[in-house]
């Protein structure tokens, strides 16, 4: 899966995007894995919205099996 980071998430990740194999993960497990590898990113992920193929993830138990792209959107100024 392609993970795209925006704004402060890209800064914390040190990249605009990355690829991971998340075929057997749910959203919560992926967030934990990414945070474990990068404490700065962990803080951003806690407050970010995640979009799986353009659809907002509202539960950490959401399966990522069929997802090809995940966008990490931290809060932007004014909202």
C-alpha cells in the first residue's frame, strides 16, 4: 500500500510517501507499527485523519486488506 503523508505528517515521517505491506492489518495495527518506528510520527498520527482510498477511516478495526492508498492528514490551521 502507498502511504502519502501531508503537511506536518510528511515532516514527522521525513518523507512525502512510503510503501508498506498492510494486507493483513487493520488501521490500528498500521498506526501502531508506524508509530513504533518513529516517535515524532506517532504523535502526529494520534491527531490525524486517515483516508483509505479516499474514504475516511472512523474505526481502528477497519481492515486495510483491499486498500491501495492511505492518506495521513494532520489537522490544518483553522480546523
